[in-house]
C-alpha cells in the first residue's frame, strides 16, 4: 500500500481508524474500534463512542468519508482554507498547532521537513 500523507504529516494509512475501517473480520473490527475509543479518551480527552469511529479514506480524500476527528481538525481546515497540499507548503510552518502535534508524532515533522527541502 502506498503511503497516504495527511495534511499535517501523519500517515493516514497507519491510522487506527483507517485500518479498522478496512478490517474484514467483524469481531476484530469491533475490538479495534473499542480500542480507538479508549485511546481517544485516554490520550486526547475525547469522548467518542463506537458509532463515531466511522469510515475514513484519509484526511485529504474527496470521498466525503472522514473520521469525526478529521472533519473537526483545525490543521486540516487551515490547509484547505489556504489551498495548500499540506503544512510543508505553508509560509507559517511550523505553527503552534503543528508543533503540538510534533510532540506526539516527531515522524510527522520529519516527513514535512523532507518535503520542505524539495520546495525551498
């Protein structure tokens, strides 16, 4: 599977929501969704239920199938509003929202930094 880079540098195809959506075993899929609900509460203080863990084709997708968290993502909204491919193309790189994300996922910064080296 090709890597699907999100606007903020995360890999959508490594996202637990993306993976759960594609799980064919219904029992395993429910277990994965339950784990996502727990993880969202524990790590992000978000109170999702199993129905919130919906189909998602990645945050850059035009399909309309987006995880609730992606639909409400401030970084995603900002990139779309600015008409950019991702945050690496932004003149305000790296903003406070992005720096906060990089604390929990330093690999996202590495991906975006790599893109920026090819731009500038």
